[in-house]
């Protein structure tokens, strides 16, 4: 068939063709594109994009899946059709391009990860390279298998928030803890936090993976024992503090300056209740952050409320108690706090809140 005849037939199919004929024409157009893709200009690719998307309308799933398989490895595959395939509800269609296509931008991957099924998230977790913005969603919304798979992916990159979520999810899950801890680039503070909740078997495995931290393990284990002991004997009475803060709030007289003053004066209960009320957070979440979670969650709570670094530092010092905080720890916290976005902090707090009883 000549090119002119084919173009005439294509126009007819695009206008009036039944589904079976559209599927047949789609296969022919796909052959034409794949075999000649390296020679097409961007304008040609855009033309194919329109044709593909017209032909895809109302055709059966198997035909769309076959198209996805053919286009997943094409470096200049039409962006529009690739995105349509990636957003398909059927994983047999979406899976190939989500896992392999280089033509999907991070914004589309994030949208898919936020709205589609767990098999869609699993497909994304298999990509050769995954940006932090994408892994943030995978470890927040993905099930345990997705979290484990993306943690195993050497091409995945994780933000501070991503590592915080992974470490939290690793509690009680030895396989996930070993996988997260074995990542060579895991930040030291997250690695030590992981050690503090890991089983003995996981600690031994992580010492093998990171021999340079063997000297830290004993001190981490001692800290865990100390935390457990403190949890058993510590009991805060928040009645007076709650009455005080509620009165201040009703009088519209509760400000950051009050939180800063409470923290600098060593008033734990008043600081905790004020943070809880200002951030509309459960008191037990704030208390746990101040007693057990140490710096990470305190930074999230403060950023979600919108506190300044000066006030946040005062809260950190209050929580550290007599032992205080090393200068490099304070500097690291300040760096993280300045980079942390309020909306990200709010999302992580909401995630933690959903995982803990109020």
C-alpha cells in the first residue's frame, strides 16, 4: 500500500473507524513510528502523538498494553501518549511505561503515585532512577512491598523526609530495617535512629554492612535502654498547663513568644501543651516527639506550626536536658530546618498522626 493510500485510510479510521479497525491501524502506525523514530523531528513526534491518542480511544485493553510495550523503550516516544498510558487504570497498560519509559516527567510520576493503585506504585519503584519527590510519595502511600522494593532500588534517591518515613516504617520489620540501613548514602542521624529501634539480628547485619559504625552500636543500645526506663517512670501532669494554655488561647494571647519563654524557662508541660494547641496536634504526639523522637520530629512539629529557628532551637535544648546538644548536631538541625518546607512537615505530621492512636 502506498503512503498516500495509507494516509487516506488513516484519516478514514480516525474519523469513522470501528474499534477493531482502529486497533489494527494502531499496530501499523506503531510499527511505522518505532522503526523510524530515530529519524523523526520533534514536530513529527508531536504529529504521531495526536494520531496515537486518537487511535487509542475506545480500543480494548490488550491493544493499549501492546502499545505500551512497544513504546516503553523508545527514547523519543510521544510524551502525551506515554502519559496517557501511564495514567491508565489497568496496570497491564500503565506498568511498562511507569517502570521503563524515560519520557515521563517527575510531576507525572508523582501524580500517578498519589492517585493510582499499589501495582502502579510498585511499577514506579522499579525504575532505574527515582527522584526524591517521587520516593517521598512512594514511602508515604505505598504498602509494605512498595516501601521495601524502593528501599532496595539503588537508583532511588530519598529526601530527609523520605528517610524519616522509611525509618519509622522499619520499626518491627527486620527485612525493611536491614534494607534501609544497608543503603550506603543513608544520613548518619537516620542510621542511628534506625539502630535504636532495630532488633539484635538487624544490628548485627547493619554492623556488617557499615563496619565504620560498630563503635556507635553500644552507645545506641544504651540509649534505647535509657529511653525505655524513662518511659516507664516518667509521668507528666498536664492539667495545670492545659488550663493555663487554654485560657491564653481563648484570650487570643498565645504566641510564639510564649512558647519560646516556656522552653527557655525549662517548662516542659507548658511547652508541650502550647505546641499541641498551636499546631492542632494530639498532645501524645508532641510529648513523644519531645521525649523519645528527639530532633527529627521536633523540627517537623515546629516547621508545621511556623516557628522561627530561634524558638525551635530553644525547644530542642529543653528536650535535650542536662546533656545538651553538640554544636554539630545543632548546626545540622538548623540546616534541615531551613530546607524543610511547611507543607512537607505538615504532611509528615499527618502521616505520623494517622499511624498512632490519639
